[in-house]
């Protein structure tokens, strides 16, 4: 591997470099995936455009609507005070990515753009109905994450575009999220299957809406359920328990399978 | 392929390095600076033997370009003891019999250092979670976990509580 | 026994260098002007190598030398069968086989050169499994196998590079005496040792034609001899030095990178370092063989085993490697640690187009024990017997015979079984729904071979211990140093160890086979006896007594109320002679066995055998098959615990590695290619996958080991797969007969049970 290294100081500069070098360039966020891809000779960029000097890409804005800069790390997601409640699935998804060493560096934006079907945070963002902002030479455009992801390693991102941020609505008052994953080991595992759930209740403790997304079971994370459901308050309270369960050691197959099959 | 000049702060000292852009922090530490306490194995962030501190966080130096590290504080196993009173961990690893072949140990100690900085008196489950990115094939982890728990107790009551 | 240092959990002498990062491992080693060596490997599983073109690669910048088969001595080498060449000459036999090697100034230049080498292949029919390889008219991997030099005792035929056999009594009569006969088939996967330090070697030639190789080998003297063969030079021209080693587990026994480094260094005229990648490790190293095991066992209604017919096939890969020996050892394990009067046990090592398998901590042990001990539980269940009672009814006891007629002594097996069962809470085998307990037991050898040490008393009273053995992480040399310190009445810190340099240290058979602390410890005792005699002879005139009146006490020779320190005596000895130095040696006495019971057998008896029992409690998720090992107990008869902490460490680590083989690890081949050649997909246990292990040290002193010690390192790796399989069966009622036991296998088996019960 050999390449030239660029350190743009702004989004505009970064995008200009990408436009100039086209498919020969790769953006470097955390690098935890790109460097592996380069070593395995799956990609061979001639130019690596590091984003670490671009200001503002690593912030979490949780006043009202939530906005994540593309360079927000998994570590930052895990520790964000705003995600310890109704958005806890973000924490649960982030904390099972690699070891601490990876999570301290790897970014949400990198994870999305990498488009692994098994990316753990992606199903969470899908159930949160997230949208991504991509900036190119002709300005910014926004699209739903669901439309952005196309297949393994494939997204709607153009070669001269940079994914700069992810946003999703603030959680409704009576809503919760959950995330679980399964794999052969309890850590350092690429998901065999992972699942994220978003659920909201109405004033009578009835389920007002549910969204479920599955990772690692198709060419990209799938939104398998997205509709209001009818249920009794009793069922709902059980679901809430499940959604708030904090998996010890990262995950449990049992709960992920139940979530998928809609049992209990 | 051009070389770039980097000023890296490693273990509190500035090192000026002229290197190719593709070279990782691990490459520079081991080959250019002779800091071989940081080990090399899988080169994909799966084994943790190359773990160093970057601004106080444990990171895999095999997945970090040296060029990304300018202006940041790097601490390797060689520098851990220079942080003052920190051979508590090294001592605990020896006392608990946690060292066998020893090749994973520098990475373990670095991960544990970052972890104890944030969790001065952890539970066993927390320690295990914190070390999940560091593979060891000799020990079954038991005495390593014990060593980190012991270091947590020691430093939590003596030095660490005030120092950080 | 009141001791000064022995039997105490003292810290190992090499710990400070390891926790500070200052100890230099082979992978860390470098020399000025050193080049990077890389290997060009076959992309075909079985093919004729029609053409090899290195001209373009040779002209690339930074390239300082390329070697192909044409550039190296035309030598076939190997252990039991000399069927290997350094580089493929006209035929490749597995994906990853070395064809050429490059030395270049940088890794990038070396990789660019590899990319520029062109190999042209003409495909041959590949053979990917032992069933195909042993079928009539199977394509032969080595059509010239008859012409190869091999150990004369081997039984070879086509793709089978050994068939070892034990026959005792009359199995047919034994089966006739049985009330029930059980037949089962088991499979195990190929697994890697997983040492954290990749294999590494640096080679440098001097003007006198001597090559020095710094390598992380477990066997420096073996490497010296193999290099002499490969390089076609005298062994005295080859110096092998072992710096720190980041784990071996049997994977660093055979020449792997040393020959490539030496040949490249010669070609380039500069030192060369070869360091393997994770991909090379998982595609072209010496992993544990996948196996198929078939067992037929006869028992009486009341649970006495009357006969066993066992066969195991080792998928040894493209070359014999350790296969012929491992197939022999397996037959001893297939007997189980049981009294069985009638035995017919066969071990086959079979060539296939895969990487050449080797030795991995207790070679053949986990595979054979998994089958034997799984079947023991199946039989106990069928007879309505408690698995512990069934074992206790059949286990070997003091004075019993082993399968080849060796007489067993210091047999601590019953104590191990009972203590392990007690500790796991055996009286409640199914403590809850989807929760169960299992146990397994076994025995293992303490490998023989000789060890020598030089011991010198320094003028400051410290001791230099010079040994040819390498410290691979087990703390075996700390144990040996404890023996020496005890014998000389000094402290462990007084012993300075110099190890593993074929030019300066005495011969040692190597860090393998659970023998290092055992054999080097005994050599230390011998040296101490000699040194003590020298000390007394030297001190006696000064103390005004006869030598017989002297004694060693706390770093002094004492007699008649007077004393001289070891330091004083060392100085005296320099003034009067050549200093205080002794050469201690040890070789385990041969273990007698009945030669008529074995055929083509390379390992007919277990020396100073150890005994062990493991017990586990698991929980299983019935919907997903997910397995959690909740508790784990090991009771191991170690003879005498030289350093309890490090013995616990061996056991805890052996269990973790065994659980990996039991539950998560496998090198997956598909059409001759490894599908998971990286540590993302080759799944070794993490901190979150391994339970705490409770260790119970049982001590039935062996007759031969130092202070009664037995080999410790390999055994804990043997029983985990069977133990976990039995616990899973207790928890779920389903029996998984192949390794690894993944959640998928358990879930599917449970689904089958549900489907069957729905039908009936």
C-alpha cells in the first residue's frame, strides 16, 4: 500500500480533493476499516483524505432533533448522556463493535459509508428513521438512511461526496429503543444477526408504533417492520421491559430471536 | 510516493520522523523508533497486542496512520511507568502470576491503564468487558483479570484516587 | 517437606522484562541492514507447477534476492517421513505452499516483487478429505511415496503416511462377552495454536560461512539439525538463538520461517527477517489435524467395558509432518484411562491437499478424548448408570496396565474424578431446565528426551543456570530454577538463566511434550549434586573438617559451627582452579511396554503419566442453542506442584484454549481454500467467553520427576471438548458429535428432536 496523504481543514476543501482525485481517493475517518481493506488489498487508494482536521464533524447535538457529526466515535455514542434513556439502543449497538480500541477510533459515519450488512449501529439508526447529509461540489443533499444503503459496501454516496452528518427526530415522550446481537463469541464479533427495535406508546399505554430492523441477514440492514400495531396495555408493558433490558456481555440470542418472531 | 515529516509526542518526548504516508503508528514505533514493547500480530485490530494510549484512550496502533497522530499524546508500554506511580499495574501482573509468554501483556497493561483511569475500582465484569479487545492465548485471562482488579484496589485507595 | 523456594508461588524470573516491554521477542529482533523476506505461495491446491517466472520481480526496485527451488539444495526433509521441500519444485500440494521467496529493502518492495512473480499451473485432481484420500484409486499426493526416506517402523500405503495400531487381548471375544455394543462416529475440526507472536526468524551469515538464526522456535537444536539438512552444511556452522517467544503450543516445533530467512540471507548477502502474517498462519502453518473417529465399545449390563475397537483418521495435509507420530499417540488416548482387556486401536495419518498439520498442545489428545469421553456418557445413559459411577467402575488404578502393557504407578485418577465431581456439585447434575453438568477424564504423557545444564557459581554467590531449553511462557524454566535454588539453598533471585543457544548452551530435547520443568529440573538436581560435592571438597580444609561433615545452609557451606559463603567459595575456586561449574544431565528412563501389542507405533507408552478430570456446568438457550459455560473445575494430578500459581496458569490457559476448540474455533476449508484466514473469522475466546476455572491440584508423586513432579502443560487442553459436550447433553438431551459445538448445531439438533416428537 502506498498513497498520498491529505489533511483538508474544511468540508469544502475535503470535497474538492475528492472531486479532483475521484475514485483514486478515499476519505479517512477513524481508519479502522479502511486500513484493513487496504491491507487485504480490497481497495488501493492513491490518495487518502483524512478528515481529522475538519472542524465540527465530531459533535453530538441533542438539543431537540439529534444530529451526529460523521466523525462521532462509537466511544462517544456509548458515553453520550443524551443516549442513556430512550435512545439507549445507540449505546447498545455501539458498545458491541470490536474492542475498546476500535470503538475509541471508529466513527459512525465510517460505519455507515462502509455499508457492511452487519454494521451494528446501522439497524438502530434505521429504526430511528435517520437521514444522512452528503456534501458534494454542488452543495449538500439529504436522504433517508434507508435509501442511502444499497448493498454490501454499496451506498448512494457519489465519489466526490462526503457524508457529513446523520440526524433523526428527538425521541417521543413515551418511546424506547433496544438492540441485541448474536454471534459465536461474546465480544469482537461480527454479528450473525442483530436487531434494533423502536417502540412508542400512546396515552393509554397502547403501542402506538414499532419499527424493527435486522442486521446481517441480508445484503444490507433491513427495515423488517414499520407500522402502527394494535395491542393491549399488558403486552406493551412486557415489550418495554424487553426494550430496556441491558444485555450483559453485549447480547443474547434468545432475545434477538424473540424480537424477530414477535413472541412474548 | 512522497515522505512526510511528522512531529510525534511519544511518552512525553517529541520525535521527528520522516516517513511514508501509509505507514502506521505501529510501524513507526517499532521500526523507526525501536519501541518494540508495542507488539505486532494480526494487523487488523483483532488481537490488541499493539495497543497504545492516544490522548489517554486505548487504540490499536496497527490501524492508525502515523500521520493521524500529529499533535496528539501517545503513550506506549515504555512510557507507562514514566506516568508516575503507575507500575502498580505491572507489579500486580507479576504478583498475580498473570504473565506467561508475555506477548499480549504490554497491550493488556495499556488497555487496563486507560480503563482504570476511568474506573478506579471496577467490578470483574467491567474488567472483562474492558479487556475484550486483547486476546491472550496462554492464561485463560483469569489471573490477568485478577491483576487488574488488584491494581484497581491498590491504586484506587492509594495514589490514583487523588492523582486523577 | 519444608522447602526454601520449591513448591512456592514465586514470581517468574522473566516477568519484569515482559511487563515493561523490554524483553525482546524474535518478532522484535532486528539487525542493521536487515532485509524483509516474504514468501510467494501457491494459489492452487493440487497442480503441476509448469512454469515460474521471476525475471520481472528481480528487476524491481528494492529487491535484493529471489530464490526458487532451482536455487536451493535439492533436499527432501521432514520428521517421520522426508517428504517436504523448502520450495515447491514441480508440483504444489496445497494453497499456500511456498514456491519462491523474496528479500527486499522494505515490506512494500517485497510485496511488489511477490505480485510480479508469475506461476503457471496445470491442475491435478485435488483430494480434500480423508474419506476420498483413502478410497481405492484415490489420486496420490505423493506418487513417489515409496522412494521417500522414512522411519522404518511406519506402515505407509499411498495417501496413508502411517497406520499405527495397538492390539491387546482379543476384541472379538471381548465383544462376545459384552451385553451391549455401542458404535459411534465423531468429527473434529482443524484448529490453530493461536500463539500471539507470529513465527519469526532473523538470519545472518558471517564470513566464515556460519549462519546465526534468531528464531522463536520451541526446539533450537531440532532447527539446527533441520537447517543443516536443508542448507547442506555442518550443524556446527549453524547457530540458533531463541530470544523471547510469544507462545508456541506446539506450533513452533518445526522449521517454518528459519530456512527461508537463512536461504534469503545467503542469496542477498545481508541479514533477512521473515515474519508471518495472520493469513499465512491460518493457511500455511502447522495446525491441529481435523479428525474422524469411529468407536465400537462392548460393555456388560453392570457397566464393565469388555472390548474397544477404535479408529481415528488424521487429516494431516500435504505432508506427513507430525501425522505419523500423532496417529500413534492417539491410539493410547483412544483406550481411555480405563481397564479394558481387549483392544484394537488404529491411528491413520492421511495426506490431503491442505496445509501440513503439526503438533498442538497434547497432539491427538482433544480429538481422541472428545470421542472416548462422549461415548462414555452415551453408554452410561443407555445403561442407566451415573457417568461418574460408570467411570469409577472402569478407571485404571495403581499397578494396572496401560493399553500397551506398561505398569502404571502414582495413579491419582480416582482422586481427580471424585474431587472434580464434588466441586461441580455432581449430586445435582441437572440443576435446572436447560442446565446441565458434564465431566471427562484422561491421562497424558511426560515426554522423554534428554536435558543438560551447565551451572556455575558466580563470585557474588549468585548462580548461572545455562540450559538449552527455551522459555516459551509456561514458566518451566522458573520451575527448574526453583529446583536448583532449593538444592543449593539460595533464593530464586540468585539464579540467572541463560537459555537456548545452540553454540553455548548444552543440548536439550526442547520445550515440548510437557517435559521442560520435569527434565531440566532433574538436570538441575544432578548439577547441584555435583556442585555440592565440589563445594564441600573446597570448603572442608578451610573449615577444618572432612567433606562429609559439611552441609549447605542458607547460601553457606557450614560445618562444626563455622561457615563459608558461596561467594567466598566461588572466589576461592578461581584462585585454586577453574571456578565452580557443573554439567548436570537427565534422560527419562525408558518405560517398559509389551512390544507385541504395537504395530507401526512411534509412541508406545506414556512416560510418568499424569491423570486429570474436568467438570463443567453449562446452560443452553433452547431456542437459539447458545451455550454458556457457567462453571468449570479441573482436578489434575501434577505429582508435585513446583510453583502452584504457574501450574494454575497452565490449567486456566489450557481450558480456555480447549473451550475455543470445543465451541468456537475452526479453520474452514472450501475447495482447498481457507475461508477464514484472519482473526476476525477465526474465533479465539475473549475475556467474555472464558469462565473462571477452579483448579484442584492433586499430588501423587511420580517416581522419576523432580520431587515427584509430572508433566503439566499439555493435559488441561485435552478434556474441555468432551466435558462441555457431556454437559450440553445433560442440559438438553441432545448429543453433538462434531467439533466445534456451535449454537447452530445445538439449535438444529433441538429442532430435530422437536420435529420427531411432533411426528410420533
